[in-house]
C-alpha cells in the first residue's frame, strides 16, 4: 500500500527503480521510497529565465536503490549549479555540492554536465565551469566523486568528455582526450 503513495494523480514520472520513484507534479520534483511511501520535495521543475528574471530548477535526476540525486541550477547574471544526493527512506540529504556564481573563486557560471549514482548513495559527476550560462561548452571540466572514502577530484582537465560518465558495478568510467579513464566508486 505504501508504494501506491509514490504514484499520486497528475504526477509525471522522471526516474524509477524497484525501490524508489522520482516524479514531477505541479511545478515541483519529488522523490518517494516505496518502503516508506513518504513524499520528499527534491526541488522545483526547471524554468527558463526571461529578460526580467532568472530561471532555474532541476535539470538532471538519477535514482539508484533508495537514493536519488538531483542537479539544480539557478540562472541570473551567472549560473550556479548544485548536486544533492537524497536518502529517500530517511528524507536526509547525504551529500551536497555547489559550483559557480563565484563560489570558491572558480567561475561565474557552471553546470553539472553528467552524473552517475550507486545504490549505496555514492555519486560521481562532471562539473563544467566557464561557459554554460552563455550556451558555450565549459572551458574546464572536473570529474568528482563522493563515496564511503569521502570526496575527491578524479580529474581536472579541458579534454574530459562532458557527458561521458558511465557506471558499471563499482567502476565509474569517462573519457579524457579521447582515451578511457576509470576509478572505483565505493
């Protein structure tokens, strides 16, 4: 019966697996673990900015086990991108990263160009800085991971394939300069 609560009327499914579902309804994005049937607000649906106001919202979603990760952006004079991993059973955010809008002096505009998620909540993603807000390819790409060992940069280069992340078991793979790279995601 709890799983039924994860399928409200008027909802549009975005991602799902045997343990959880992420859906969009009335301008918001929600996640729900079938075991609890509890709806969790993950963010707002993406809205493109206009000449008088900025835009933003959820741009990417992944689900693995009872975890969901969402990539959100906020667009105004620059572009701020963030990634959050949610435990849909407990409702807790277990990891959060933001880049752009001058954070840490890195860039005024940024995006999370790709993301993979393991069923234990471990995540790897590609952060692109310098260009996305203007519709240009990022000038710099960084592959990051967060897992049981903590957070780390796996590669920082201009030659990373912006949407090349793949996950097979515990191995996360990407391309850089046309060559395959990989690391373990624990």
